[in-house]
């Protein structure tokens, strides 16, 4: 009786950093010390090293996070790929209020002074929050569809949030 073996080859549609980089490339890559933790180094691919040994990274959400101790002994957790991009390639371009007002024809939303809107319905937050993923830079507010109509979530000056229809936001800002 003959045995028949079938081999299945799985090809990933998207490759993460660890799959793109070979061991030879890692050993030859340039490393720089992490600014607040002198015992640790980072390479351009986001891998963290201590004493020439690669640390294990943990997956949280969409990123790979490293857990290290700074020079004062305090523990830190951070997205290593984002830190590598910042250290090796520089900061990303940051959208500012003057850029938005200069390049787009916008008006302030009367009830929500933190936001400006274009005639075609793009809503921008020009007074960014102090904490969170959008902290420190202006951003385009994301739109959600409810009953086939676009809505945005806007925050008042006192922190209360309101979900408003984009058509209402445009009409309130652009009424003449």
C-alpha cells in the first residue's frame, strides 16, 4: 500500500515586519540607543535589543509592543515599529490649523468652536485633545453612516459629545 502525502503551502496576503526581514538583514542593520533607556537599542525594523539579544515583542491590537525599563527603573510599554519610524525617518507631517485654513475653504461650526467644516462636508478638529490617539495634531473627523446618512461625533467645549448629521454641520456653518 502506498502512502500519499499532500503538502499545502499557505501564502500570507499581508506580511508583517518579522516576515519581511531575514536574519542576515537584522544582523547587519544599524541600531541606535533608545533615548530614555540607554541599555536598549532599536533597529529600523522595530526590533528591540538588550546586550545584543533581541527582546520578545507582544502583539496588542494592530501593533507590536515592547516592554522595557528606563534609566530610572520605571517600566514603559510602546509600539516599537512606530518608535523606529520616528527615530530613523523623522516625525510624520503634522496637520496644523494654519494648513487647514490656508489650503481649504473652511468655516467654524457655530455650536462647536473646536471644529471647522468645508462646503463639501469635510469636518476637521482644529483644537486637538490633550490625550488619546489624536492628541497634539489637527485631524479629519471620521464619518459614520446611520440610516444611510453620514454622521460625525463632535465634542463641545465642556466635553459633552453630540452626534450630528454632516448636512446639519455644513448648513449651520455655511448658511449665509
